[in-house]
């Protein structure tokens, strides 16, 4: 069942196109990673979906409702955290949830108690939010976002700034919510978390769609393969590996993306330039490596 449909989205400010003819959809139960390099247009796209900024062109439908023409019906079953969750720090977590509940019809005490249990804040919900850790505030933000029983949940950097324990807690919470059939869109720069959480990846660059595919297919090399090379040194490679895509890992290791047919000529070129080659190992692509290969950027933010 299709929950979110974005058709030919465009956002132009003055003469600058920020989102450019972007189309994708999300179905019930999907957990979709939304990625792209810094300035790709991810946050702008999320704000367009939520109706926070006006579309230049295109349509957003949530549960079949047009976000511009039928805003209240479209947004009724949507929960979102965009950037940092907002809470009243000197009120309790419970009082914050009561304030959010007042924005909706028929949100009763039972539902507030239910979301508190879902996010695991039973022991601290009556404490002031100012005493919460960052991870607890993030869980409270998710509680606020799901209090209206959303069918679409949009999370912008849900694990940003968290320690390992907090990341694991949020990861388990998101997985729990997806098992309830909620469609979830996660914008994140942490591709390891995308690996753990998502069944699909949507990647954009300069406002345009680059990839909309399963995690498995995203990580498959198209025609290039990742090879890990260990050399006696990795300096002055720019003059030798002029056209190849590669990452220098440390003083003796680099990762290079080339076709199977071309790796032998690369090794010959290194030997001709007096590099000693200690090992060559083909690697299974991680999401980070697939991002570099397919999006053509060595940094994601």
C-alpha cells in the first residue's frame, strides 16, 4: 500500500533549483534511507513533503491526499522530527507529551502511557526534560512524533550526536515501529545506520534522483569493484591514478574502484613507478563505498 507519493518535485529559489524533478514513493512498512552529499536538497525535500515550504512544481500525496490542496487530511497521519526535537526543557517529559496530545483529537491518557512504554521512558517520564540525556530527548521526540498513530514517520538524523548505547536504542525503536507497519523515511549521513535500519535507499545529488533501490542492489557494484591494496606507501598517487576513483586509507593502504579487467594494468602501473605491492583484496561494498561509487562524492553530510 502506497503511503507517500512524490511526483516531479521542484523547488526553485530565485534562479537556483534546489530540488529538481524528484519522484519516488514509499509503501506501508518500508524503512527508506534518504541520503545525499551536503547541499543535495534532502532537508528541503522533507520540508516540501511536510508542507512546510511551498512547491515550485510537482505534487506530494500522503495516503492519497494532496499536501497542498488537502493539507489537514494529508498531514493527519504523519509524524516527523526535522533537525532537533523541540521540547520544553523545564517541563516533564509527560507534560511535553500532554501538550502535543492537545494538538490532536481523541488522544487520551492511555495513548500517552502507551507511547511512553514504546520509547522506554517509563522510569523518567515525570522528570524534567533538562535532566535527560541526548538519547532520552531523542526518544521523547519520537514519542511526540508517533502519539497520533502515524502511518508515515519522517526522521531527520535520528542518531546524530548519540553515543553507541543511544544509537542502539534508537535503532531498536525504529525497527519496532517498522514492524507495526509504519512507513519510515530516515534522512541520515550515517550510512552504517542506514545499513542496519533500512530496506531501501533513495540517494539524491544536486536535487536530482541518483538511486532508488534496495539496500542489497545499492551495494552491488555496477561494473566497478572495490579492491583493497596494501603498498609500501600511498603518497604521490595522484600522478599515477589520474582517472581512477580511490580512497587513501592510511600511509600504506588504499581502496580503488575499477573494473575487473583493469585492475591488472593498475598494478602494473604501480610496479612501473617503483611501488611495492604487498596485497590485493577484493571487497564487498559497504554503503559508504557504494555511495562514493554511485553518487561520486567522498563525503556525505
